[in-house]
């Protein structure tokens, strides 16, 4: 009983000693010391077992006397009983290491350090690297180890394992707390940089340092790329990576990122580092940067590893900080765009009072309206519908504006973009070096580029050179007449006056009251009669003129008997006094039918007219984000 009491008190002492240790290295030292002192041994150690590399490494030692000079801290598992103890999960007892033939390493060290009996016990815990461990104790004399000794030592090891696991949990909690504090500090740093008005480039650099990996921020609005560092430093340094981004491949990357986010809803992208197939790629996670649900940028973080919870929290904070930073550009863009748009419509609608004042306001916005310039009017496709016209005024205006400006820089075309609700207007300064072929090429490339985001090519009309406010207003009206004709007849892409034929002139004339009177006086009664009674007189007259006033071909084309056709023509002459037998009268009637078609709707002359073309919208409906 006294011996059992001593063992219990010894275990109590071991538990009390190791429970006070918060540092895991100190815990290992006290565990070995307590095991040696309370178990009646002379020396001991805790060893970490690296199974992958086949060796054991001593973590800490304790000896009741001064250690000899030579100490073996690294053991090959092939010569150590530690591997057997771990595999069997049982203690390994070596009664006399000096006589052991199974473990020559212990026999050699036993001679050097003067110990005889060795006991190796597996521990049910792991070190900070995740390796299993064993506790080894030794006696300088040969010692018989009974069941009570094994039970006592196993209990000591078990208590140590409990303390180690508790220390691991505490260490993990401390590390998690430290990571959380670093994350919160990083959040404060990011938001502080944003509120202090720091540049996007500086913010990107800070973000790369905080995340510990290369990042890339793409500003779709300004068409700029900001990189913290090269994601492949072994293949290209930071300067080479910046040149790569500034070149054609960087622009292609911007389009691929936009498509991945908008079209394919991807969260990762493999970035090819070369144009040829088989070239190396680098993987990146992509995060959208949005302002008012408009995609204005993207954040790319390079690397294959999946971010943890805290790193994901930091990424969310980075997205917010970058979005706030980009929001300033969006607000500035909208203000400048709205101001320029209001001034533009004030001019084209001839609402200015002081020409010098209007020219001065334009100069303050960077536009010289008192110098020669040309207008490119871009009209979005009608398929967008009324619900999406509002979207075009917001989201599409941002995207299209940045697309056009990027393309202009690539083709070295100087211009100012005016955003309108249903499209864009590009004001292109003209000088002696201006090249009409270059502008035509730019119009074609712009139409193709916008088609990718709009789903269909827009209408692009180029004006003549105009110098001053009144010429600008006249050219706007002329361009819009061409757009109305193009809409009516289903045309898209870049257009010019010769390509549309005489229709733009007719459309312009059709807007006058004199022409309305001419149409009503020539075929007005016939049109009204058809509208009220449903008679086919206008259709019959148009078909007869189209066939060259030949009865049989006209009847065949309409599927009528020639007698029926002649009866209708007779009734048209009797009821409405319309006679097309003379060239002068035939031309007048045919012209009236054409003008009626352009101004009233579907074409009885057989043209492939679409829906009615609306007149040019007023300025109030065209200002993006403006009531």
C-alpha cells in the first residue's frame, strides 16, 4: 500500500507539473523530467518519428547527471525500437542494451553514455509537425520492469498525451486569434488606404503583401491592369510581366476575364503565357468587382491553393475596398458623361443662348467644338427592347464606353465619347493628318467589338466634317435620319449615304409639312378608305407601279385575274381621281407612296421594312442615370 500511495502521489505530481505548461516545448521537457524522476530512471527523451524519411529526431532530453560530450540526436528507424513501439502500440523493453544484438545503435550509445535498461513507450499524440512520438527512459543499471512499472509509465505517457493535445488546441487557438487579428488589421489597412485616397496601384501592391501571393486588378472602366508581382517569377520578372499585360495578350486576358465572369460564371481561369498551344499556363481565382450591379473590374489571385476562411474573409474585404476605389472612377465617369451629354443635346437641339459660353463649357470638358470634327453616331440594336434600354443607359454605357476608348487607343484614334441612352456618339477631331480610311477602319472594328457585348452589330453612321455649333446640329439631324432609315430596313453596321441610296434624302424631306400635304393630297383619300374599309387599293396601286404599269405581270404577281386588276384600277380612278397613265402623274403617285411608307409604317412597295423608326430621343431620356 505505501508503494501504491507513492505511485499515486507521483502521478499527481506529474499531472500537476505538466498541466501548468502552456508552451508545448516546455511541456515536453517537464514530461521527460517527471517520467525519469518519478519512475526511478536515470535519463530519458522524447523522440519525433519521421516515417516518410525513415528517421527519428530527439526533441528533448533529461538526465540526472551531466551529459557526456557525444549525444546522438538522429536515429535511423531501422536500428531503433521506436518503430516497433509505434507499429504494435506496445512498450518495448530492452533489459540490457549492452548485450542487445537487435538494436546495435542502442548498444553503441549504451557504451558511450553508460546505461543498461531501456524502455520505449509510444505516445498517443503528435508533435507540432504532425509526426508521432515515443518516450524513452533508461537506467544505468540492469533493471527488471514489472507490470506495475509498465502501468505507471503508460499512465505518465497518457497524461502527457492529454497535456500535449491540450497544448495543441491552445496553440491552434492562439494562432487562429493571431490570424484573425492580422486579418482585421489588414482590413483596417485596406480601408484606410481607400479612405486616404490612395491609388489603385498602391492598393494592389498592399493587397499582394497581405495575401502573400501575386494579385492582378483589372479596371474595365479605365482599361488598366495593376499587378502586385509576377505570378511566374522563374519565367518572367515583374517588369516583363508588366510588359506582357500592356501588350496584346494582356488585352486578350481582359476580354477572357470579362467573358468568364459574365458569360460562363467561372470562378477560376487558366491564363496562357503564350499564344501557341501547349504553352504553360498559370491558374488564378477571379472575383468580380461591381458598382451598382455593374461589372467594373476584376480581382485575380494566382495560385492553386484554396483560401481558408480567414483568407476568404480578407478577399471579401479586398473586393469591398477595391469596389469602393473603383466607385470613385464610376462616379467621376457618370458625372463627366452626364455633363458632356447634357451639353451635347443642348447644342444639337439648338437650346444654347450664348455660343461662346457653350464653346467654353465644351473646352473645359476637353472638347474643342470650334475646330473641325466628325461625328460617329452608334445606335444600339432594337432587339434590346424597352426594358433593356435602361440597362443600356447604365451597364452597357460603362462597358461600351470602355470598349470604344480601348479600341481607339489601339488604333491611335483621338476621340471624345458622349454616352446616350440608346447608344454612343464619338466626336473625332479632324486635322490635316486625319485619314478617312483609318476612321472607316475604326468604325468597322468598333461595330464588331460592340456586337460581342450587344449580341448584334449596332448601327454606326459617320457625319461629314463640321465646324461650329450649328453645323454640328445639322449633322446630328442628318445622321439620325440615316439611322431611322437603317432601322426601318433592317440595316446594321457602319453605314454611309451612298450605301443607303436616296432614302435618307426622302426621309429628310418627309419631315416637312409641305411633303405631308403633298402625300395627303395625292393618296390621302385612298389611304383613309383602305384604313376604314379594309380595301386593297393602296397595295394594288403600288404593285401596278412596281410592275411598270403592265397589267398581266401585275396580276400574276398578286395572284389575281387580270380583269379583277383592271376593275380595281378603274375604281381607284373613279373614287380618288388617281391616274398613272402619264409619266408625270406616275412619278408623283410613286413618290407619294414612298414618302407615305417612310413616315407611316409597313411598305406596300414591297420594301423589307421593320417596325416604325422612332424619332431621335430627347436629351432628358438619354442622360445615363439622370431622371
